[in-house]
């Protein structure tokens, strides 16, 4: 798989070859522009497609033969909504992973502890989840992750190994922070787009039409529409003969340090 290092080496090698050729036979300027655009396009793709594992290793799918899937929720805990999600999961005997925002963990420790006590996984999803999260220096990103770890560990008594990047965006600064912290980056293979969905049936179709063993499903527990379709989604999973397991079990990775 092509990654940041490989693409950058190819870009530099190609640029060097173009410069050598240009010294012997004049090369039109637009060749250099096109080469630069292609390189920047590759970086943009790698930064925004988490499963590409462009800047860092990403776990986003388990073995299809397992006939198991994992459900994940981002951005909580959210009073009211997270409780509803927990009640639905409990009624269906299903376990999930909640990737939590650090300042919300500190604001709602009882709700975070309830997630853990009911058998769900609690992961790191940054401390503030700001729109500029990935534009920070590696040190500042690392501090957010450490602060979130501290909030979670203080609440549930365990330090998370799993991290999910806000918005699914990665870059070299984030990769450096993740490497320093020794985190496992967790992605997804089924993206619900529940944050922008307006129609329940459309959302349901999106998350079920190609669902198969090994899939990791991304939801957000602050979305009312997600909670409205969640019971039907869990019923569908059972109907098609799939099993719901926690993402650490699906990926065979340790959830806590």
C-alpha cells in the first residue's frame, strides 16, 4: 500500500529526474505544476481517507470469516443521548465502543463510568475535538491525547490504548503524536454519515446494504436519527446471522494499557 514516505520519495525522485531533463532539454513549466498537483492530491487523499493508512497504521476491519461486526460511537458522552444508546444496547445484549472527547468525560464522569461498567469499551477521541485539531503541532496534539487518557483513567481506572482521530483526518504531526503515545489508531469500514443524514430509511440502507463480517461501523451517539434506527439496525444484524462484538475482540487488540 502506498503511504506518505513512499509517495514523497517518488515525488522527489520524479522531480529530480525532471530537473535533470530540464537542464538538458527545456521542459515546459506546466510539467512541474502538474507533478506538484499530483503530489498534493495524493497527500489530500491520504489525510482524509483514514482507511488508506497513509500517515500511520490504522486498524479498520476485522476478518470477514469471523461473521462478527463491531459498533462504535464517536463524540460522547452526551447526557440524554448516550443513556438512550446504552439502554438500547443493553436491551439487545450488544457491546460497543465509545470514542470519547476528553472534556466531556471530565464533565460527565458518571456517564462515562456507566459505559465501562456495562461492558463497553471507552477510547480516546482527543480532548477538545476542535476543527483545527490536526493543524496543531505534534506536541500539542500529544497533550490533548494525554489529557484525554488522564480523564478516562481517572473515571474508569484504565488507560485507553485505542485512539480515533477527529473527523478521520491524519497528517505527519498527528502520526508523530500517536507514535509517541503508543496508541492503536482505530478506523471504520462502514461510515454511516449519520451527522448529515435526514432520512431514517436512507441511513438504515447505508449501514446495512453491504454489511459483512469484519466490519467496523461508525455512528455518533449525539445524533437522534442514529438512536431512532439503532434498534432496527441491531435486529437486522441478528437477522442476517452476524454477531456483534467489541472492536478490541474483532481486531484482536488490547483495549487498555
